[in-house]
């Protein structure tokens, strides 16, 4: 059977156990899914359980299946990093040998001086922080002075927060574009992120108008090869931002996981062109992983699992669905940063052999190589296709 579309859903930060080099990243003991399951007294994920999630790793509440409905396995990250950009790029066949720069002590004075001069705005903060915490700490001063709130995290990010009534969203985006050009060369962070918020002191809330200004991939990915071949690459959520539009033929913004799933299901039903539908569901990471909230994370996983039958029902007979992740973010550890973990891989659809153990893939790039192989386009720079293992 000829495959028409591949749908890839990235459950942002849903790792499944520490990688062998976890100690290098300070992540010994991290196991996002396993530790959440243990802390909350077991996960209730019947649909992913039926696909074979419990066959990948021991997860309290998730029973291994004698006959899983999907192909299952896990993938290791080999790139030098554990951030969103690095993970997604590797999924699409591009491995990075040099990590993006990090700023645990904030950005250097020369960067901030240029930022102030070129944006015409002063700044507050310039230290690693939780986004929700720093707007409570500095939001009132920001509203009084008009200075932007600048902060970073354990990721390679330059984040700029501003109240939408003080600095309109489009003006914040302009400021971010200026910062993106300042942060080149040795200070080329993976993303400059606009973080607009609303509300009053003590009641600030971030809005859905976040926008990521990423670096362009340094080499072609599978997305570029699909687009060059005239195939669809439809991006849902922040995928378009992560790849800075490279290799994307069309995209749609999302508000949260449920909106992302609504738009994913709509795309599966309506966009019948041959190619790839690529989705990122960010809430697991942004709302729960970084905030060390295992119960909220578990609830979000169960919410996704409840929507999975809708996704499956929307698939055509010549579609393949892959569910995976881009890194870990264990909310049970003291760290609020990403964790260096394996990511799960579940692949299903009428053309896929049920119950195939895909094994432990040595790189995320194997998924990209498999997509290229199935859709008959140029292979990526890295990765080994497992097409022959999974297709009937």
C-alpha cells in the first residue's frame, strides 16, 4: 500500500528514562513518565497502553500488552543538547555537534547594552527564572517604567516579557526580531521568545500570543526534502517557529494542547495532500514540567489519551501516525529544566504491523530517515530507516 500521509505528534518533554550520558547533563535519575506515574499513584492511559506504551518501559498503571496495537520502541538523542530546537531538528534528521549557549548568570553587559540601544527600551531582570514568577516579581515595575522583562532558563533562550497594554504584541515582536539579530555568533541562542501577559499585579497571566524566533537549521532537514519534492509539510503549534519556517508549506498557531488537538484532527480530516502533518503539544513542558507539577502533568497526559481515539478515527487507510517526544522534563526532580532522556515512539495505522518492537533507536534521526524512506524523498544527513520493520 502506498502511504499518503504521516502524522507526527510530539508530546513536548514526555521522556521515558535517563540516557547513558545523563550525568553529563545533571539528569541522573530522571524518568519523566516513570516518576510521574510513581508519584501520582499510577497513570490512567488506556489508549496509549493499548498501543504499547507499557511495553517500552515499566510505568505504574500502564499494563504491558501481549498484543500491542502499534509498533513501539524508544529513541536516544545524540545531539549536544536537550532543548526543544535540538530535539525537533534531530527528529527530522539533523544532529548538532555543538550545543547552543546557555546563560546561567544572565546575558553579558555588551549584549544588554546593544539591546537597550537598538530597541530603545530599558530592561529588567536578565537572570534565569520561571516565566510566571518573574512577571509577578517585576511586572509592576515594568508597567510603571515601560522597560521590558528579560530572562532566560536552563534552555538556550532569551525571553522578553511585556504587558500587552504597555507594549502591544506587534511591538514586542519587533523588539524580539531586533534581539534575534543581536544574538548571533557566539551568543546565538536557539530561540528568542516573546512572552506577552495581561492582568494586574498579583493577577498577571501570560497570553497565547507567545512567539518563538528561532535560528534557522544549519543544514536541510526532512522537511526541506519533502517540500522540495512538492509534498505537504503542515505544521501545527510551534513547529513552524522551531524550524523558522524552513521546509514548512503551511502552518497554524495553537492556544494550548486541546486547541492543538482540535486543529490536528481538523487537518487530518481536511488536508488530504500527500506529505507530513507535524504537531507539537507544548503544555506538558511549559505548564507542568518547568513548574514541577507532576499531578498537572499526569492530568494533561490523561487528557491527551482521551482524545487519541478521535485522532485514530480521523486517519485514512493510507495514513501512519507516530507519537513521540523531543526531550524529557521530569517534574519530580529538584530541577525545573529539561532532562536528558530517551523518548517513546509509538507508530500505528492500517499500513503498520501491530506489535512490532522497533527497539532502542540510537538517534531521534531514525524517525526522520523513516519518514523520508516511506514518502520516497531524499534521506536526511543522519538516521537509519526502520521502514522495513514496521510496514505490512
